[in-house]
C-alpha cells in the first residue's frame, strides 16, 4: 500500500523536526497501531489504513507522542483507534467449520440460542484454526471469541475433547452471545469496556454460572498440564 499524501506530509513534518518515521499501512484489525522505537530519532509505525482518514488532532497527538513521549496524547490516539469501526471485508469470506470430533458447534449454538436468547439472533459459529504446535509452554488459551463484524463466534479447537463437558461448550457459547447482546461501550473515562456491568449481569444469569467458571479454570489447568 502506498502512503496517502496526507500521511506523507505528516511524516515530512516530523522529519523537519529531526525525527524519521517509517510508516507501514496495514489492515490488521486487532492491532490498529504499533509503534517501535528504532533509535532516539527513528520510529517505525504500523498503522491501520483507516488512520489515513484520522482527524488532524489525532495525527497531531501521534506526533506529540513520538516527539515528546506525551502519554496523554497517546491515550487519545488509542481511544480513537478503539472507536474505529471497520466494515467487514466482503472479499474475505469466513471459512466456517462447525463439525468437530466430539462436538457439533452448529447444533450447540442452536440449542443455546433457543434456550436463552432468540433463535433468530444473528450469530454464526466455527472452530478456530489450529495454530502451529507450540514448542513453548502455553500460558493462556482463549477459549472463545465474539467477532461483531462477522457476527461470528470462534471456539478454540483444543476444546474438542472427549473429556470436555458439553455443558461447558454451551456455557462458552452463552458467554459469547452475551457479547452480541450486551455490546462493548465506552465508559466515562473513555475506556473501551467489553465485560462491563450489563454484560456481567447477563452472563451471571446462566444456570450454574459459578460452577461453570470453576469448570473453566479446571479445563484450562488440564490443557496446560497436558501441554496440548
Ligand atoms: Zn468475553
């Protein structure tokens, strides 16, 4: 991707101040902005292409951070990046894989929707991709995630085990569907809140919620122990 003139000019102004920035535009939705200090006067910046349209104030704040390590300015840049909504890329179809060895996620999703929400709730589900086998010991596993753009739940493939209770899979789906209903918002301090009070209240309505939380920890411990 070539650099839009606006960002080019912005970089040139920083260069005038004696600071060289190397900008790469990305379509990375999870890391909208990544800054790497190369030296005192050189910084590499990976930006989501949406930043090319950012308000001037945001670009100024970013410059303040790069030139003067102004953390207040940086917070405003982060707040801006968290509020960007990017329409889903229609050219990137999602591969849906619901049939596992032990669980059929489509069946469980239908069950959970009907029982606790609305069977017409817009939500799809898939097993996530298995990453490369990790040589390093795992320290975290994200069991599930909700992708609002795609209205999609991804479930970690490690959970497709004989010993994982079906009830846990259902609880996990319930948690992710709570995200579809109790959407993230910004609090008074401008922080992006995902598991906010409304969310937690809804989540806690799940039968045996406390037991499910405990089970979640036990499953996690076992997966770590078995180095899967
Ligand atoms: Zn969550």
